């Protein structure tokens, strides 16, 4: 059973002892600040949330989405923290510590996402598969799966624990509770069916670390006391606060996608109002008293719906907390909410009217073409010799450069580091240059 005192340790990854000597900021507040000032976080300003390279400056980018998720995460953590401290008689912790951990983890949750959103992940996966099948190169099963199922969550852990602030061990050296709360999928990419043994939990639907960072994640898991699910695989139960980080993300993208879809006129006003008010439950007189335009009505209902869901999620978390500490509970919190069916309606509406809108799909297709081409070009370059290979290698920034004695797996990883770190605009410009479309 996991223990809150250990789950909240102030130990930092890469440090030998806990450090919390700065009185102006707590350990967990410093996690938040390190993320805000990092280059990968800044690049989220030009990465797709739903709409790639939008001309409408109202729409959210990954950067704005991440900030909004961190605000909701802070509220959830603080509400829950008040009760957990009393329930477990925790000493030397405040409710705000819970809020700061979830807020920092939420801020980082998309930091590893490639350009062009989730279609960017799929483009890198397909780029690898198409390249790999034509080569005589060989990776082991788990290494191959790391690329076959390339995952922004694993790239995010690689960034915060390894790539940033090199060469020091632990990368950003964030606190272990923040890193553990960041990890929704605390497992490696490939686990055999006989080990999984039919397990159906939400935390195994993706994975959170590549083989290159497996030992670093194991250190985090041991430090905070996560339950290891099987000794034969790198696979743990979630940190309880990871459920709040996931819920903060779900609340924001579900509710906000309705607002953004309406602002793009993909979702009719009547539909957006009906869906949001099914959660907000405000009277028509109240709505009219708060807003005098359709845009203001949707904005008001979006805010109220988020507020309702925050309270709902906090209540569910406190109800399920004992099962989280034993590793028995493994579902997203909103799936057991009384609003689950309404949220399913929202998913369906945004999928039909927004995600699958021809304008959105056409950009996703373009992004797929761009990243697939860049992957093949740069992977061939780092593994080849000749003039073109040398020219391409000179285009890779210093931070991604490799040594010739590195193995195949590490060289491919550095290509995915480079490509996934690109913004939408940079990837598009790079593609045009390599194609000769622009000079």
C-alpha cells in the first residue's frame, strides 16, 4: 500500500538528498517555475492543440491549453489536499503543496508532444515503420515498440528527466512527486500478454518512458513508493495525484473544445449551449443576466461547467482514494462521474463537427506528410555517409548531435528528439526547404 508521506517526498530526481532550503518558494513551486522557463515549454506556443497554424488568434495552442490545465489541476489538488491532510494526519505539508504538485505535473503534461498534435505522433510512428521495413537494421522488441508506438508522454518524461539541462543527471531535477503525478501511464512500451494477464486498467493504454529512461523512472517510482505490478516488467500503479492531473486535462480539452468549436463556427451555438449547460445547469434568466452575446453565453457556461466538474472530480477522488493507495482503482475519474454520458455526447459532437472537419483533417494530412518525410530524411542521414547526409546532419542543432559510436537505438532517438521538438511552423519550413519548395 502506498503511503502519502512517501508519495509527497521532497526528493528531487538526480539529487542525493531532499533540498528545500529556499524560503520564498516551496520545492513544488520551484518545479512549476523550472517548467515555465524551459525551452520545450515555450515551444508549445506554436504546437497544435486541435487547429494547426490557426489564423484565428482566439483559439488555444498547446501552450494555452497547458496553462489552463495547470490552473484546474491546482484547484483539484488544493481541494483534495485539505481533506487528505486531515484524513491521514500529515505533518509538514499544506493543501497548497498538493495543488502545486498537480499544477506542475499538469503544466508538463504535453511538453513532449510533437508538432501537429496526436497526428504528429502517428506520423512519427508511420515514418519509423516505413523506414525500418526497408532497412537491414535490427532493434530488440522493446526498442522497436518504442518507435512503433512513439508516444508524446514518453518523450515528455525524456525531456524533463534527461534532455533538459544536460549533462547533469535528472535533467530538470524536478521533485519525484511531480514527475510521478505527470506519469499517467507508468509502464514501458512493450509488456507481454502473459505478464499483463488480461489487465484492463486505464494506465496501460499508453506508456510513459522509453528504454533509454527506464532506470530513471524506476528511481522515481522507488523514491515515491509506487506499487510495482510485476517484477518481470517495468510497470507500476499510478501515483494517486496522476488521476487529478489526468482529470484536469480531460476537463479542459472536453469543455474548451466545445467553446473553440463554436468560435470556429464548426459547432452551432444551440448545440454548444445545450452541451455545456447540461453540466453547468444554469437557468435561462441567469445566463442572460451574465451575458449579452452568444460568445459571452458560451464563455460563461464554459466557466460554470469547469467549476462543476472540478467539484465532482474532487469528490470522486476522495471516495476512491483508499483504492488508489492499494493500486486497485485504475480508471479515469470522469468515467465514473454522473456526467459521464454527457461528456460522451461532447466527445461525439467535437469528433463529428471539429476533429473530423475537412479543414482540420486536411492540415493533419499535411502534418503527417511533413513529419514522415523529415523522419526518413534525417534518419537516413545520421546512419549514412556522403554529401547529402553531411548537409542534413549540419541542420541538426548542437543539442541533438550524436557521436558515431552510439548504437542504432540512440541515434534514432536523437532524430525523434529533433523532430518532436519542432514547432508546427518550423517543421513546415524545414519540409519546404528539403523539398526545394522554398529556399
